[in-house]
């Protein structure tokens, strides 16, 4: 018997969003982890807000909404508010009532930028890493960096002193360097190219330190783009890792860019064995010799090294970090750290559901 295509005209529903979300939906497990983390951060949130005045958007909802924007690759805050207006799943995850009006996109952005500082992002990331310890290796790690294109065009790259280069469209034949030029749109972005065969772009560098068992992110940061930034950031992240238990022996895998005497020497001083790819074509040869490369652990570290490309790929495609829409190193850094926390949350849920 054919059903009747009657248009619904009821004004009320007695089915709650909690009942509509499937019990096995991935966001359920993520919501439980996030709620526990945000409850621990409550005192940190209290320090950011005044005791008087009009109530702002709850910080817990701001962070949950930001996670949704990353998980579902929503390209703007305006589209995020549009989804929150009619998407029951999104309303349930953020914690909004069905009849509650959504926020104005500009109000949401202003409140988020005030809340999500580097300290808050790192505090959230650190608590996610603590909950991932059961799935992490505490001995073997990999470090790498990637180029993050800045939200600034080549036209904005103008001289710091003296006359400008006009509208910046035609710069052929001109010598443009970071020493003499800067972007008028984003002064922290630097002209940089990842390889000799690639074009120079206004960019930042994103850095990840992962563990080799499941490829979870142990530390993350963003820096200005220059030739030494990857190695310097790698050593900073290794130092933060090693200072907790300085006597513990660890290994670090990396590509040829890290095969320098400085990186190898400082790593060994921190009780970390460098398992970097040998750059035999460099003048002076590799900083490693057979005393390191002859061991089976070196080959294992090199075999695990490509695992760092998985979080980079997720961050640059799903989390929209290929070209960031934020300006300034501080904002780019908190976005890299917070997006890395989102990646870990998604991986933790997957690993928790996997059979033992």
C-alpha cells in the first residue's frame, strides 16, 4: 500500500537530540572525552572572565564548536553558524537547546579569539595527550615539518623602507628578500620555499612530534618560515619531552633536513639517539656514521618515519591547514596545536573501538 505524502505541520517533538544521535556515533565518544577535559579546565576559564557584566558565550561551547569546524572541514564561521541552526547533531555536540538561537558569526569569532590563546590551546592539547598515553610509545618518536601557506598574497610583499613596489603585480627581475621586504597583510609571514624546485610563498612552518606506535601527536607548534626552523623546533619539542624523564633513553627519526652536526649533537646531549636519514650528498657528508646506522633500531625508525605524513595530511586537508585563514604567528600556532588535539581525539576514539 502506498503511503500518504502528507507534509508535517506539528510544532512540537517529544524526541530529544540525545535520542536522535545514534549510540555508536563517533562523536559520542569524543564528546565524553571533551567534556571531561573541559571540566578540568574550568578554573582556567574562570581566570579569563570577569565576575560582573553580561554573560558571554560559554567557553566550553566555543571549544566544542571549534572542534566541529575542524572535524567537518567547515570553511568559515558563517557556515558553522548556519549548520548549528538546523543540524541536530551539531546542536547536541555543542550543548545547545533545540530552540536556542545561534550566535552571530562575528560575535562567535570575537569570543573565540579572546578565549583560544596559546595557553588554552596547549592546556587542552596536553590533557588530550594524557588520555592517549595508553596507546603511545614512550621511547620511539619522529619529527618533521611542513609548509603552511599564509593568508596573504604576493602583492602584499612590499619594501620595508623606501618607495613601495606599486600594486605588487609585476615583480619580475626584482630582488625580494625577507630582510628588505615584508607582507603588509601578515607581517609574521615569510617568503619561503620548501625545496629548490618549488616556488617561494608567504608561509609559516608547522612542526609535529609523533610517537611511532600509532602515530599520535606528542607535541605540535608553528614557527616563522626559515631554513633552521625545522631543526630548532624539533629540538625544542624534544627538550620538552626529555625534561620530564631525562634519564630515559629515546630515539628520534627524521628526514635528511635534520642530518646536521648541531641537531645530532644536541639530541645526544638530551639522551635521545638521532635516527635521521643520512644526507651523503652534502659537503662534509652525513653527521651519522655506522655506529648508529648499523643497528636494527635505526632501520625500524626509518620504516616508521613516513607515519608522520598521516597527521600532516589530515591537518592540511580536513583541518584546512594547507592555507590558514588566520593572520599572525600566535593565532597560527594555537590553530596548529588545537587541530593536533582534534586529530588525537579522533585517533583515540578509533583505537578505543578497535578489538584488543
